[in-house]
C-alpha cells in the first residue's frame, strides 16, 4: 500500500512538471510555432490625428481640477481601466491569485461600460464571466474569435460579446479605439529553467495544479491584438503582451505606451527594441506583479527604469501601485 501511494505521488509530480513545461511552451516559447491567427497576416495602419479645437476647449478648470482629465487605474496583471468624462473602459480584467497583493473587489467593475480583451489567456479573461454575471449587467466584451468561444463556454451570453479583428474601429463617446494585430511574447529558455527549478513550485503547488489544468481551456490561438486609443488629440497604445508583429506598421510617438513587463529572464534588454520601434513619449509598465505564482514573478522594474534613463532620458517610465488612480499628465 505504501509503495502504491509513493508511486501515485511520483506520477502526480511528473504530471505537474510536464504540465508546467507544456504551459511555458504552448504560451509562446521561442522557436516553437503557434497556431496561425485568424487575424490578417499583414496590415498597414496609419492614423492621422488632427487637433480638435472644440474638444480642446472643453479642458477647462472646474473647482480647482480639470473637468476632463484622462484617468488610468491599474488593477494588477494586465488589467487597466481608462476613464474619461464618466466613460469607463476596462482592458484584460484578472483578479490576482496571490493573497499578498492588492485584490480589487468585484464591485469595482460594476460601472464599467465596455471590456476589451487583448488575447485569450486566463490571466486576461478569467474574471470576465463573474464581472458580467454578478455585478455588471450592461457592459459588452470586445474580443477575437477564440476568447469569444472561451467566454461563451464559461457562461457569458453571446449577445454581450462583440467579435473583433485587426482593422476594426470603435467610437465610445470621445474615446476612439482601433484594433491592430499583435503578437505574444516568446518565453526564453532562461525563464523556463528558472521556473522549473524554483522551489516556489512547491510553495504554490495548488496554484500550479490549477493553472496547468485550466490553461488548456484558455487558448490565444495567435489572436493577439494591440489597441490604438485616441482621446481628443492624444494617443495611447496598449499592448497585452510584450511583442509586436514584424509585418505591421504601428503608429509612432504615442503619448503613452502601456507595456506589459513579464515573460522573459532578459526583459530589460528585450524591451528596448520595442521602445526604439514605437518611440513613445511616456511608458506605463504593467503585468510586472506576481499575480499567479509560481508561473508569474515579481519583476524588478528599477533596472529597466535606469536603462531607459541612460538610453532615452526624455521618455519617463511610470510604474503604478495596483488600485491607485493616475490622472494622466500629457
């Protein structure tokens, strides 16, 4: 009986490690092909921004504060809320699995007007069914085909999902959103080895078991998008994963680039070419928290901030505390 139990434990451990190895490769290991995206394989996006003097004149002071300032709140992981003039748009909602981190109450999402998804991995869409079915009866979800299927299988009504593809354009009040084709980060072998050999695997064994089990239900199928957001005459470029498609001409000189900072052991040097390519005026980092250990980790952002100061001193890097609102100063 003892030998049987030991054998069973060994088999379970083997299955977990194989699942972890599969997770790292399925979700974007370098050199491993992913399924072809249903999105366009090539796209050239150029958007002309013109000054809107009428809207600019609406930026007036009221009671000592600007009446129409863009507000951004980071909820952890890649969950970003952009708010302007009462319009609230939520991107990639996920409530952390780490009890040591800030956990927004689900009621925080009750007043959200729309939810936009960059891709279908669990850390970008898992909490959408709870939000829509428990606290928010009005918001619609904007996502590609694969996360749409996932959300429907998890109990989201089809009528509340709007399927998107690269090239689509949406106008939500004074906020304009254009959908661009993106690409998922490629996990490097250094990160994979670090995860597999890290004793945190045993500390967060139950998390790991759940992630390995659920991950197969949250495919992204190569359907990664980048959101090009125009508010008045300002541009925010929001990425859901730290990679870009080589065949896409992305808009340069965005007033703010929202950059996910997780997924490799060489993030500091890996991220620099994207800064060179996009030439943003400001960078806001997200996804650097340890929200689903042991797969995630708490990424030190200070080395990247210092590197940016050396290479691009005119481009500030912003790292928010989860749950704190930031009034954007363009």
